């Protein structure tokens, strides 16, 4: 299993407060973030048990979902639902994205 599996789980935990604030203002965006962030973790888990093209496909899906998660949080900030993303959360997401770029492309 890639070490970023645990890093992404930490990132999900770090998003909880912001997700509650986003849900109060935009439930659809909150659901979208949850789906995207969940997809990263689930595809990392599935990819770790796959080989060849299937592994690469799962990691590519995780990469897209990680980028979507970051974008959703940026949209929430732009709408004023939450403040700027914490530096630590941003670093976690960047680490996940950077690793997936190397293994999925």
C-alpha cells in the first residue's frame, strides 16, 4: 500500500470542520468534497491490491479525485464558506497529488 493512503486519511480528518461549515452553506458542494475525498482513499486501497493496467487506472482515478478535492475546497473558500485552506492540509494534498503523478502517469 502506498504511504499516501494514510496521508490522505489524515487530510480527510483535517477537512471535517470545514466540511461542516460548507454543508451549512452549500450541501451539494459538501457532498461533492466527500465523494472526491472518499474516492481518493478508496481508489488508493483498490489500486494497492491490483496489478498492471488496473493499478495504474485506480491511481489515475485517485489523482483526478485528489485534484477535485483541492478544487472543491478552493471553490468553498472563493464563495466565502470557509477561510483559506490550512498550510498543513495543503501540504498533505500536494504530497498525495505529487506521488500519484509519479505512479499514475
